[in-house]
C-alpha cells in the first residue's frame, strides 16, 4: 500500500513540476487571475460549471470566492451552474443534458462576466456549449482541462491544461491552480492581513 501512496504523490508532484516549468502556462494563470480580479472589481460575476469531480472543483473555487480564501474581505459573486439540482434536472428533462449549463448561462451572464468551465478531457459537451453561449452573450471564458485540451482548447479565452491524462492528477492540479488564482485575486483586491 505504501508503494501506491508514494507513487501517486510522486505522480501528482511531477504534473505540478511540468506546470512550474511551463512559462506560457504560468502567464495564462497570471492573466486569468487578473481577469477574475477585474471582473470582480467591476461588480461582475464569476460563473462556474463542471461534471462529476469537476463539478466539485467548481463548487470548491466558488466557495473560496463567495466566502473567503485567506483574507478577510467582502463577499464576491460566484454562481455554480451545477449546484441547483432542480434547475439542472428541469433543463436536462426539457432541453437535454448537453444544455444544462448553456441555458443557465443565458439566464445569468452579463457582458463582462466570466464563465469558468472545468472539464478534464476538454470535451464535455455541456461545458463546451456553456462557453459558446457565454461568448455569444458578451462574457469572458476560461477552461480548466487536461490532456490535449480537447474542444475547449480552441473555444475559451483562457485555457489551463494540466499536462497529464489521468483524471485524478488533472483535478489535483486544477485545485492547486484555482487556489493560486484565489490568492492572487485577494492580493490584488484587498489590503487585509492574511489569516495564517
């Protein structure tokens, strides 16, 4: 068992080391953090969505934005499109599961808001359609993906591709990067002392 434990930790570290060595990726992370901060500073909203473990990642990052990450501050608007079971199942029933997020984007997004979609493959149809709808309605978009980046690689404004094909390793990297973005946004928008 310890062999598996050590192997998985080493694999997770290796993916993060590849991200650390990728200057282009680091620049994208920085630019996305700046965009999140500018959207919030302008009174805009952050919309997030994903399926399965990626749905949990969307919930996690929204919790850091609405509540707090490390600093005391005001609440920031973040809406998780996979959080409302009644809305999701109604849309899936009436319009198909591939439209559960795009329909909500139509209801919530305003020009200048930001949609962040999580899809480890980059090919989740409902996330892809949400990104398309956000663009159509004047929103900004970001995608957290893995592997080759999938369809989302060419559709989102900011694309973060965890350089691995194992879902667990991709999601571990997504949360690390999500936390970094939350920290950078708090540093940018607040002057409170950190709660460490």
